[in-house]
C-alpha cells in the first residue's frame, strides 16, 4: 500500500537522517577534538555550514511531506 508513496517516504527518511548524522555530529566532534575556540573564524564557518545543511534538510523534509499529501489526494486504495 505504500508503493505510491515510496519515493516520498524514502526522501523523508533521508532528509531526517541527513543533518544529524552527516553534518551536525561530525562537525561538533571535529570542533571538540581540535579544540576550536568559540566565535573563532573556523568555528563560525563550521556553524554556518551546519545551519545551511539544516535548512536544506528542512526544505527536503517539507518537499517529501508535500509529495505524500499530493499522492494521498489522488490515491484510492483497493480500487
């Protein structure tokens, strides 16, 4: 029954997993490991990168949810 929504569901799961696992945790671990001081140029650049990827993740998740909503309007199960 989820086959019409497969691309959107996979996109939503990918969007939700992208930012924390691929960007946020590695950036924070790098900052901690290299002991980068707060508000230094490198720290600010890494935080901007992280926030930009968060915005992309939110946009991708919103697009996937919109895709599911559009598919629900035209999907008639068991017909």
